[in-house]
C-alpha cells in the first residue's frame, strides 16, 4: 500500500512524513546495488514501477520502539480509509 523509508530520528516519537518518489527510488536502488551487486535491470525496473504506483513516506523511527508498529498500522489504515483497532 505504500513504501516507507526508515530513518533513525533520535527522538522519542515515531512519525511519518511524505517524501518524493525519486528520493525513495534512489535509496532503494542504491541499497540494492550495494547489498546485491548482481541486481539486474529487471529488479530496478520493478522498484521503479512500485514507487510509481504507491505513495512514498519517510518513517522517522523514534526511540520508543513500542509505538513503531502502531504508527505503521495507522499510516496504512489512513491510506485505505480503514479504522485501526
């Protein structure tokens, strides 16, 4: 439903902020090429298509780890109009 780019925020609360699709794609491709040097054009094309189809966000990971899953769930629920339980 979305691409979330995790970043350590060094603050207690986890937040989600919109981020440009190109920033997300740059991070995905760079990390893929670093950790999977044999990644082919097909994988990069799949990432490009994914980033074009779904919204992109930066997940600012706070130090209160217990709230991270709830922030992710709330973000996904808001995208689909669901109510988190």
